[in-house]
C-alpha cells in the first residue's frame, strides 16, 4: 500500500514507466509557474492543464475532503502518447478523441486499494488486496475499445510490457522491504524525527 501511494521510488526503480510517465513530485503538490532553465515540470503540467480545460476537459488535481479519492490529468514526457515502451499508442482503435489530452493519463485513485489510468488508446485498472500480513494480491487489467481485436488493433506484449515490468519491480521492492522488516535486526521507529 505504501509503495503504491508515493512515487519517490519511481525514477530509480521503474525505467520502463519513466520513459513516458510524468507526475508532480508530491501527489498533493499544486504546480506553480516556476521556470528554471526553460520550461520546468510545474510549468509543463500547468500548460497541459490549461490546454485540456480550454477544450472543456477538467484536469487539475482534485482530492476529496475525506482524502479517499484523487484525480488529475498528467502529461506524458516528450512526444509520448501512451504507456508503452516507445510511447506510441498501444491500440490503433482509440477509446475517445480528446486531442488536448491525447498525450496524458487521467489518473483516478480511489483509496485505499485501487488506481486507474485512463489514456486515449486504453485504460488500466489496478487493485491491491491484502491477503495476510505478508501477502498482497495485485490485479492489473488493460481495457481496450470494445471493437479492438488482438493482433489487428493491438499487440498484447506492446500493450502490457511497461506495467508488467513496473509491477514486477514493485514486487521486488516490497519483498525486499518485507525481508528487512522480518529480520531480527529490524527495530520499528518513526519515519521522520519531525513526525
């Protein structure tokens, strides 16, 4: 659950995902137009939000008052249009024609156990279900247009390889953390002295 709710580990652990995916450093961060050496991450996100909203597509970061749901559109990096290894659409038959948002993920996160990415060419749904104190079931589903045909409109390997790799990398991280916690040398403590 913890691993899923932050992405500080992403740049050092998820090379496939980081080829195309962009996000604010902190999920609650509200970008400002701070530009250093050209257009910065914040300015790029704000520009994307403004283009989408001008087209009638709500885009800015929203979180429910009870913190159980958050949603926002996040632009992909460079010329990417989907969460595939080359950033190109993984499905030829798009889900919708939202041109300003075609190079972005609409991230919808109902907490605590699900997250979803809605892209122009496909959607991803993730669920994490605790089975025991040391086991969790992770389910990932890729959703394509109802008329899309495998082998014609999409290649399964191309469509799934980024998130299969990312899920496996997360599995490794979580298993290594669990081994550390189960070690007789482990002593629980605060995450921060300032907490």
